[in-house]
């Protein structure tokens, strides 16, 4: 650190200060996300002034993240004081332990619920369907956090024609009442439509080069998103969603979708498809290779989201693995979707969203899909894709 200060001719924070800030920032995210697996570790005492201490018999455990983060959450006037990232660095926010308002909602039941679908994975993560959550309750929980949500879409070449429908429908249904920034990556900024946005919502346009193949657009998403998170988005968002622009929202897509890492079941393989029939990359030469006999679900790469830093790790992973494949003169069968499924097999998502969260206008809607929240449009691939859909 001292050498860095000499090189930059500036004063830098100590390693200890950086560590404390990161611990408090991560603790704030975990405490505000009831779906996080470690949420219960940050339980307040009845007084609401302190968090419960975590017992640790060894020094190694006592100095690990969770006990340290718990003790670093200061208290003042019966409110926990946590630190979160802001545009100017880290700032303190006061988070009340107790609800300061009363909600009116139906009493939850332990006996009634969906019986036609599974609503939990075998690693105990929620599997979200209509009628498995109360939108009033879930929105109230997350609105207290006031999260900033980034939506990354690529509109390259003729795909700019889909921007208007995506943005207008998003303003009607996507996280309404939350702060949202649409990051539009395009090679033609003039074709970005002027859309009336709600309060706290905005559009940021990032120019990217054109592509000769649609596969290059798909793989380029990982590269340019990784670069832009580093340069811009990291200071402007708490959550990030990757979405395909050739889609339209039809119904609520709300806070029930937020978690540390949320993945969407592919509509074509969510019912009774055996794992060996999933379109995983089966060639051992590819970094996306998944051998037969392994696999949980098959996830779509058209919608996925999570904490900004978790998404950064995943997006960068897909980018780096794709680059490694390119060096070995191989391309994963479904580009970044193949690498996404490899990553999620060994790094389980904390929330799995049903195909309600990405359907397709090509397919009929079965009885277990009670609501379509967003759907991919019918289009002539040969006409809109740069290499004719090949």
C-alpha cells in the first residue's frame, strides 16, 4: 500500500479500512435479502440495538467473515449502522430492525399452496411460480432497501427495432416503483427511442462495435458487460439483470426475482427432460463441458440476475471461458448459455425462477404456467440476424 501511495502520489485507505468497509457492505446486502442462505446469521437481539454474537471455538473461525461482519455492524440509537457503496464511495445508512409501517395482506398458510409444481430445489433454494409468494409482502421487504437495479440489453444491428417494445413494457411491469437503469449496448445510438420513464428510472447508452455473426454478438455481451461493470455500472447498481432485447413484458416481474443469484428455467426442458438430454456442451475440449450423468436444470441465458458482484463474477467467467475456447479453436454449442449452465451446476443459484420469467410467443402456454411475465417475440431470424441466423 505504501508503494502504491508513492507511485500515485496520493493518500490511500489502509488495508484494514478497506476490509471493514467491504465486511459492512456485504453484511448490509445479506441482512436486506431474506433469501440469502446466510440471512439468519445476522439476527438482531430483542432490543434491536445489536446483532446476536456468533459462537466460535477457534480463532480461525472467529476471524472469518460472518463473526467479523456481525461485530463490525455498529449501533446507535437502536438502529444498526451499515455501510453501502454510493457514487462517491461508501456512505452510512441507518436501517431499522423493526418494521415502521403496517402491511395488509392475506395470512400465509402451511397447508395450502401450489401442488402441481415443485417450489423448492434440492439445495433448498426457492423455485418461484405464481401463487408461491405475496407480491405486497415481497415488494415491501425490498423497497425498504431501496436497491438500484441495472438491466443490461444488447441492441446491435437490426435488433434496435425491439427496443421500444421492451422499454415501454418494462416501464409497465418490471420492478415498478424501484430504481432501474437500462444499460443499452448498441452500434447505432440514433435508433434508441425516447421513452417516458418513471421516477428514479433512466437509460444509459453504451456504444459497441457491429458484428458479422449473431454468435459474436452473444459472446460480445460477456466482454462488453464485464468491461462496463468495471468502468461504470459497479458504482451505479446493487443488482444486475442480463436480458434479451427481443422480448416484451406482459405481467408483473417484481422483487420476488431478486436474490444473490437468480436463474430462469428454460421453457423447453423444465418438465420431464432427463439431464442427459439437456443441450449441455458435451465435447470435452470445450471449457463448458458437462459430462453425462451430471446436471440439475437447464437454464436460459436470455434472463438471469443477482447481486452486482455475483453477476460480475459470472459474466466474467463466461467471457474468460469463451476466450479460452476461442484459443483452442472451439465454440461452445450454445455460446454463453453453455458456460452459464456449467457455472451454475457448480455454483448453485440462490433462487430459481420458473419459465414464467421467460416464455416464448412460439409456444403454447401449458396449464402450470399461470402467468407469462416476459416472452420472446416471433421474428424472422434470417432477416434480423447479421449472418442470416446461421
